[in-house]
């Protein structure tokens, strides 16, 4: 809906004011622009209608799904009442087993699992200081291991630039195409 409104007003402003008024002064006519403008409007309106219909269908399906869920819930509640007693007994047994294991670990066994964060070397720490001084750092925590990259800022900036370019091209491809045609004609 927002995209449709944006495209409509942008095209209306561009074709009426810029093309008509500016070209009438120079006594130029661009018949291609009229066709492109109509195609753009038709395409954007068609997309809007398609989305509107899909949303209506989704709402109907959701209502049907809710009714089915209520029926299923009632059936499940009956089963749960019987299963609760069984689950209580099972949970008690599990708790008792856990207590026994804890006692065994404290008495004889030693845990092999250590904090992996403590394994970070002094070199990584130095790299982190240099990176903070020169560029922004990216700290990626994977399985409790911290890694610092020196070129974090460069990566961040390049990614952001590509995202901006991609979004601009995706949102206003048709408007950019329209602008290119007008500049060629002049």
C-alpha cells in the first residue's frame, strides 16, 4: 500500500509538473513517457489489488484455522488430564537420578568442560586494542569463543553501502528508468 501511494504521487508529480510544464516551454513532446507512466500505474495498481486479495484469503483461512484449533484443544485437554499423573511419576524419578549424578561428580569425577572464553590468548587481546584504536570491532561469539577482526569497520561500511544500493534499486527501479529516458531525450 505504501509503495503504491509513493509510486502514484511520484509519477504524478514528475509527469505533470516536470515533463509537461518544462517541455511546453521548450516545445518538446515525449510520447514514450506517457506510455511508461500508464504502464507503471497499471503495474503498481495490479500489485496492490493482488496483495489485497491475498490478505483477504489469509484472514478467511485464519478464521477457519481458529475453529479447528478450538476443537483440537478440547480433545487434547482430555488426554492431558490422564497424562499428568504419569508425567509426575516420571519427573520424580528423573530428579532422583540427577541428584545421584551430582553427588557422584562432586565426590570422584572431574568435569572436562571448561570456560572456552578463558582460552583467548594475549595476542587476541592486543589485536582487540589495536582494532578499537584504528577501526570499529566486530565481536562474534560462537560457542563461547570471542574473535576480534581488525578490518571490522571496513567490512561494516562496505556491507552498508551495498545494502543501500540494493534497496534503492529494488524500491525505485521504475522511477530510475523513467529518469534515464528523460535525460536521454534532453
